[in-house]
C-alpha cells in the first residue's frame, strides 16, 4: 500500500492522476495515468511526453524509496479505460460502456436472461446513486451484409444498478477505421 501511495503522490504532483497500478510476477510495474477531470474544462489527452515525464520522476522516486521492480511502464488508459469510482461514471455518462455485475441479475426482467452478468450499452444516471445501462439486443450485421431500412429496431432495454453491484466497468472500445468524420456544415469555422 505504501508503494501505491508513493506513486499516487508523485503522479498527482505532476498534475495527473493515477488510474491503475499493476504489479506483474516478472517484476513489471505498470502505471496508468490520466489528467484529472473537471466538468468545466475540455478533456485533455495523455501524450507520450506526459508518460515520459512521469516515468523519469517515478524512476527517481522509486530508487530513493528502494522499491523492488524490474521494469516500469507508464501509459494512458487507452480506449478501454476502466471506470473505478463515481467521478469516472459522471465523466463518461452517455458513453458506450461494458459492465460486469458481481452476481447475475437473479430474475428474468423482460427479455434479459436471469443468469446474465455482462452488459454493453449507453451509461446513464438513473437517480442519486443509481446508474443505468441502456442497450438493444440486435444481432450484429455481417460485414458486407445490407440491412433493410424497413427493419424494426429491437426494443430498448435498461438495467439499473449501484456501483457496489459491479465487478468491473470499462469504456467499450469502439474504433472507426474510416477516419474522422467532418463536422456538420453549421459547426464548421468560417
């Protein structure tokens, strides 16, 4: 625990926050960092220079502390960032997430199987401490398959949960290989 506190203090001192700390059997110490989130500020992305700055500082601090590790790896959270606490859920409200419950839902709610624990959908705030994940159980279209415009969409389903009921939650990795889309005409600069 002292190692985690030392790393957390060092990372915070550099204006970043510790997202995750992992120790592997081979002596690898993996540190995941991100910029602190504020609803009033636009989000900043972690750069290679930020990772290098944290690596250099941690190497110095860990040597002074006498920490036992073989390799240090500092990285950004990536596209499948873990969601750990209420601030992360507030930050990524409206995003596509993957959640895993500690226990199955227990009883069939509509079309949801009673033993289901894994869900992918849009994260929404229900009320107070309750959160919701909203999804549609539609079969995925095969590559190259045409989807009829007349097809009726599957009904929207929702699951309400507390953060204590979650085993894990992550941003769903969605990659658009076609590149960035141009902004709508009314949003372009003149």
